[in-house]
């Protein structure tokens, strides 16, 4: 170990790193208020990976000997094991994971360990750790979103000829294929994955070597660390490197919007599982009961998927408010980046996974969907379009059919009777009211809700999913 055990070390367990400048002990409530260890302990693996690369770089530029390098790397290996198996003893002065790792490395590696923080600040270190973390966890989140997309495509493929009412204003509008409805959610989540990839690409810049804010007089090689850690590039500006949290804000937005998409699926599941709709029956594994009402089967997963959007929107808004007005460069305000980010990534991953399970196992009640969609009023647009094909201006056709609907509702006559007696319509138009999915088959325009277009769309969705699962899917993994 060290040849001088008595020399004061900034890493002594009982003393903070800055005890040389501020010899007085920190107040308990200062520690309680400023400590970040309870949450940034999640950066441990990234901190160790970053420290390994830093030590190798310092050795490459001659600041450490290769013997010192081996000793520090061995100490980092030991710290990694201690953290993994729970043997790591945290000290009261460990205000964050960076301090804890460095202290332990110095205990284990003596003088060589005390060189670990050469030409490095916790400011560039924490920025590095967080970027490594989002690369790792972003890839895990991406897999959950892809899994959900896979379920939506599968259920759309399995939906076959099933159709249901499409709604606007939650009023029945026109029938749509069930596959069409499910794939609408698929495309929204595909955009979330694209946005995630773009945010992760912008996070793919190494800040290590920026020091506290201005770089260093010591020989460092930020490109070498960036390469070793698998980053695409290193920072261009040391001030920006330590104060940029755009990637956190962007990821919070990506997560918030994706959770908003899940909330819309959640809301539909809530509606569809109600007795009033009855379009979906939940598998027991994805339903909850009531503590008082024996008959209940509740869609709590869907409700929480809906509710968590509020929380993620709050995290985004809160973090933007924190960032606003922070002068260059590092300020402790930036420590507030981690909890909302960790929470957003965790929440969205769990919600995507639980909704994927719910949708994979739920039973679509296509009989109820058909019954609701075969309402003859749902064919009103088809009647208007029938008239358009006969040369009637659309606005006139709309008014004529609207008048028939009004009469049907006011006089209690069927649409069939009214269509038969309307000279502009007659028996030929009656076929449009036939039910049995006849209306949905008329949705033939590109990207439309009819069976032919949905079959095409299913191929496009399958291809898009394969693309996103392909090489781009390796991003950050
Ligand atoms: N725990 C701190 C954070 O999360 C690490 C950086 C501390 N830097 C400093 N100058 N106090 O931001």
C-alpha cells in the first residue's frame, strides 16, 4: 500500500473531498440536503467504466505508470465486485457515487489510487456517467417499445376480418378494421422509437477531459477516452461539455410523449373493457379485482398507463424549469437531472411492458364490435359518396343524407325505408346499408381503414418493425 499512511488524503472516509480548503466539518443538514448517493448509486457501473478508461488514458499520456495503472484497475475491479455483491461499505462522506468509488479505490490502491482523479472533475465525470447510463438504459427501453410494437402488429394480423366502429368525438363515425385501429397505435410508437434513437444519437458525445469547466494544463487525450468508451465523438467546448443536459431534456420529452401515446391506448382499453363497450375482455393475469365489489374485473394496468403520463409530463416541465437560467458552467442545480430521468425511463419501460402483456393476452370481443359497427347510420358517408359518384355535389349529398338521418331519428323509421323511397338513392344504394362489414370494404383509399389497404399496411408495419429491430436497434446496446 502507501509508503506514508499518515499523509492526509482527501479520500478519507470521514472527510469531504475539499477538506484542504474547508477544514470545518459539514453540517448534518448540508449533507442530508445535498447528498445524491441514494439515487446516483445507479451510475456505479458507468462510473467504474469511465474510471477505467480515464486511468488508461492517463497512463497513455504518461501521468500514471503502467504499474500504477494495473493497481488502480485491480482496485476498480474489486470495487465493482463489492458493489455487485453488496459488500461495499459506504462512508458518511460519500456524497455521491463518484466520491464513494474514488475513496474506496484510494483505500485499496494508496498513492496510485489517489491519482485516479488527475485531470478530471466530478463535473465532466457525472456528465460522462449519465451519458453512459442513458446509452445502456435507453437501449433497454427501446427493446420494451419494440416488444409492444410487435404485439400490436401480431394482434393486427390475427384480427383478420374483424371491424368495429371508428369514432370521432367518441361518437360512432365510420367502421374501421380492427387491424387498422391497432396499427394506428403501432405507428405512434414507431415514431417514439425513432425519436429515442435521435435523442440517443445526440447523447453519444464524450464529455470526459473537460475538467471542471476549462480543460486542463495536464496532458490528456479526450479522443482516446471517447473511442475506448465507444462514443462517436468527444466534446468541442469544455464549458458546454459540463453544462449540457439537452440530452436529458430530450429524453424526458421522448418518454413523456411515448407515455402520452400509452395513455391513449390505456384510455381505450378502459373504454373497451367497460360493459358499455364490451369490445375487450382482459386476461386474468392483467386484471385486478375489487376489495369490496365481488363482481369487478378492473383495468388497473390501463388506468396507470394513462395516469403515468401526467407524471412524465411533470418531470419534463420541472426539469426544463430547473435548466432555465443556469449560467455556465456546472452548477449544483444540474444534480436534479437524475431522478426525473431515471424515473421516466423506468416508468415508461414498465408501462410498455405491462401494456404489451395486456394486449397480447386480451380477448377482442369481435361479436360486440360487429354489432356496434353494423349500425345503419354508420353508412351515412357511404350514401353521400354514392351520390357523389352519380355527380351530386358533395355538399348537397351531405345535406340530403343528413336529412334522412334526421328523419330516421325523429320519425322512428329505418334508414332502409328512407333510402328505398328517396329517388336519388333507391335499391342500388340499399346495398350500402347491408351490414356484415360492407361499409368498411368501401374504405379503399391509400392508408384507409378497409381490408385491402389494411393488408398492405400490415406488410408496411412488419417491414418497419424489422428495420427498427435491425442494425439501428443496436444503437447504444
Ligand atoms: N453529484 C453531483 C451531480 O450529480 C456530481 C457533481 C458534483 N460537482 C460539484 N462541483 N459539486 O451533479
